[in-house]
């Protein structure tokens, strides 16, 4: 009886972990994934090979960072690139640095995995 309960608990835990992981990697809206792929292809070659590589890249990024963190990092990156006095403020804020570091690590992993 005790072994059955333990085995069932372990099985249920495994299912929850796998399901939760799958949900987190799929929280990116289709539009965000499409925008990433189009931007990636326009920065490289606009052919089927790069469409597959760019699609792989956003999937790998989504495995490592959730959409909220990704969208915040993208917004911070746009603000940092702008020519405004606010630019320096976004470079030094701890949350900004944390979000950007996480995005850079996810992008690096996707480069290694997909390109």
C-alpha cells in the first residue's frame, strides 16, 4: 500500500513537471514568434533554411525565458538603443540588467542549438 502511494505520487509529480515545462515553453503568442522569425530572417537570408533556423531559435528561447520576461527585455533593448536621456537609466537599473542577461543567455543557447 505504501509503495503504491509513493509510486503514484512520483508518477503524478513527473506528469505535473513535464506538463508545466511544456506550458511555459508555449506561453509565447504566435504573433511574437512570427515577429521574431521575420526579424531573424531579414537579418540573415530570407530562405527556407533560415526560416527553420529562426523558428528553432525562438522555440529555444521560449524554453529558457517566459514571455513576460522576454517582452520586458525586448522593450528595455529598444529603450537602450534610443537616443534619449532615459537610455542610461535603463542600462543601470538592476531589473533591466537582470532581464537583459537572461535574454542574452537564452539567445546564446538558441544560437548554439539552431545555427
